[in-house]
C-alpha cells in the first residue's frame, strides 16, 4: 500500500549507535557525481552540496567523511590522484559554504570500489563520484512514557513515533502501554501515539539542556461510534481547498490511523469561519468551500489506498462554529476546521 512519507530534501535519518548520553546518527549518505576526467564540481553537484550545507551547518557533533572514486579508464595511479582531487573539491566547497574544516575527512579510493559495471557509459558515470557521509553526535536523555485510554486511564499497547527537525525514531510499547527510550536533549521532541481502537494524538516534549530524564503520559480518546476528532494541523491556502505542504505530516498521521483501524468507517466534516453572521446558505461559496475541504481529505485517503466505502464527507458551512463570535485568530482557526467522526 502506498504511504505518504514526511518530506526530506536530500537525506534520510539512519541510527548507527547509542551510548548512555549520546547517539551517533548518520544523517546523510549523498553521492556527488563528476564528469569524465574532471575534478571540478558540476552545477548540479554545487546545488546539492549548497542545500546540504544549509541543512547540516547547525547539527551538533558534526562529522563528515568524503570518500572519492573514479571509473576504471586510465592508470590506477592517475585515478587515485584524481579521486583525491575530487574529495578536495568537495571539501573546499563545503568549507566555503560554512562547514568547519575540522569536521571534514577525505579519503581517495581511485578505481578500487566501483558501484557499477565499468563496461558501460552509465556504469562509469555512477563510479565517478564522491560519497558524502554526514554524522551527528546528539546529546540524549532518557524518556519513560505511558500510553493510556482517556476514559479509564488503562494502559494500551501502541506505536510511538518520535521526531525533531533532524532526528526520527519509532517504537512499540509493551502490552500495558509503557516504554523507555532515548530522545535528543536539546531539541523539542514530537511524540505521536497510535493504538488500535483509539484516535491518534501528539505531545511536544520541551528541550532540557541539563539532559535530565523525562516522563510523559499521553491518554488517547477511544474511537467509538459517534466520537469526533479534529484533525488539528491541516493548513489550506486561503479561501481554497488546496492543502499547504506543511499539512503532510498530519495527513500521514491520519493515514496511519485509518490503516491501523482497518474496519473503521468515518465521516469527514468540513467547517468554515464566518463569525458574527447567520447560518450561510448551502448555495454560497463559503459553504461550498467547507464541502471542498472535506472532500479533499477524502480524496487524499482514497488516493493512498483507503477503501472509499469506509469514507464519506459532509459540509457544515458556519453552522457549527465553536466560537460564533470569534475575534482572535485562535478562535477563528478553531472554527475553520476538518473533523473526523466514527460511523
């Protein structure tokens, strides 16, 4: 089944080792390709390295390894020297882009470690490369958590996703909903919990420079028939049913919820903010907008493999605003919402 993944520009997060108070993370393994016989960077390579430098310049405990290679054309001695010049070219570019020289290590391998067959032009192109491997050593602290039912506080087994701007991890609780793990100490950590028969929810854990251990509880509301859940972090273009890119993580959470609860059927409710006004007409543009936004969530779910028979949508215009006389932006945002209801 296709799954929406959270967007990453160039790199994935791979966990490579854990110590008591630190975690060494391989942030990125990025290949940079060169033209035949050349040690100068192409325009594409410069663009990729510039974006990488922006992404990593503030990572803690930065450690970058540059391993350079060539194809098999020419003598081995000349190719070894060429690979070292390629590593140096990448190193100089990253240094100029603000990456400390002390974090960079260069290794030239020449033609000794091909990743493709040197008998074809395509294979030789893949071998003319510098592998940029970025590691970060992150201060960690212990997290002990409990996922429970909101109705009776009983623990429930759940999947927990943990993330920051530069780190991700996932785990399963024990049968009582309890778990223990390590999280970054110096960044806010998002904790998302998913359990069968329950709505999903999120908790933000504040950073702590002292790296003191932290405890967190997250009660989940049961997904019983008739129960409603606002999908909190959906963002649309103003007066349109077009979702902004920053909505993707929340859509991914909704998709996970529907996949986990494979027998659940839901109604998607759309609401708009028209305060200090009587109920708007079903023929009005604003009422149509509430329908289109609900329908957009329906389309997203069906596009990602959720059976349409499990879904329906309903428009409400401004008929069920939480704040009929809304004044603050927070109140208006609460009126402008999409909810899901278990059928």
